[in-house]
């Protein structure tokens, strides 16, 4: 079954009744979803919990922040969850060498092979505001990641470049930006990696008015099937709403 993971803030049914918790629901058809369910401890705890990426088999995930075995918040960063016989095991903290982010926000995306971690952060090498960077690990089991590397001016602008999503082919990158020419506050763009340096990319292409409108568009995600895409769109006058295109 198709499974959608999402984060809800300050829901009375969250652990502690506030903060961010991870929820999920399963598709009952191409356009209908079942009842939402909150993930249990240790996937959720009394701190803020957000799903970053999950592998296609649903057995391994990256989540935001780092925690101890009691589920107590330790510091910002990322942790992994693995599925055991009785549900999710305790989160395991990951280390990104020389990680820093001077912005208030960050988004991550784990590649399908689990070896590349894309992130939207502001560092000394950023061209303006947040840029998309990438870190690597030697295999899918280690918790050590290389120092974040800027994808370069072929992708990043002087504005905000954020919500990266790397498609299942490991080459096609979707991201949002307010620094490239667009239709509104921020638009979704697509670019393709041209070699293994992760520095050479095709010229970012705006996804056009079918996806981008006069407001703010971001969080564009395409499942491995390629049959659907999910995005978030809102204007200054409305709350964010999920939209299928």
C-alpha cells in the first residue's frame, strides 16, 4: 500500500499535546487516503519529530534532531530509525562533519541508495541565503557523513534555495527557489546532475504554471513510480495546503 508520512504541529493528540509529531496514512485509492495515525515511541517523543526520508521498503528512515534512548532531545542534526520485529528501534544519531547552518530552517533529502544527503543550509560558501548542499557516506550503514559541499552556482542563486528532492534515479533534482525567475514568491525547479562531481548540473527549468502560481510553491516530491507528484502551495492570504498535480 502507498504510505504518506507527514508532520503535524500542536495537535492535541501529539505526544505532550504540542510540538511536531510524525503521522502517517495509507492510500485506499489513487485519490483517497485512510485515517491518519500517529507513530508511536520511539519514532515520536516529547520533543519535535519530523520525518526526513524513508526507504521504499519502509524499513529505514532519517528523522530530524538527535535524542537519547529515553527519547529526550539532545541537539539539532539527524538520526536514523530502523524497523525491528516490534516496530521502530531507538533513533541512532548521525554525525555530519563540520556541519553548520546560520539560517533558522533546514530541509533534508536522503537519496534512494542512502549514500547522499541533500540539505538546504546557509554556510560561509553560500551565494546569498540558503543553498543546497550534499554530504556523502561510504555505505548505507555508517552514521558518518562528509562535510557539506555546495552544489554550485548552476543550482543555487543568491536567494533562498530549499526543499531539495532527489528522484529515484539519483540524477533528477527538484527544488524550490525565490532567486531564479518564476511566477510568484517561490517556484519549483528541476535540474539534472551531469556527472559524479555533484558540481555540474543542467540549467534549472521552471516547472511551469501547471505547478507554479503567484504564491509560494515548494516541497515537490515524486514517488518512484513517477505517476504522481505532491507539492505544497500557498499565498500570503491562505494557510499551506497539500496539492497533487
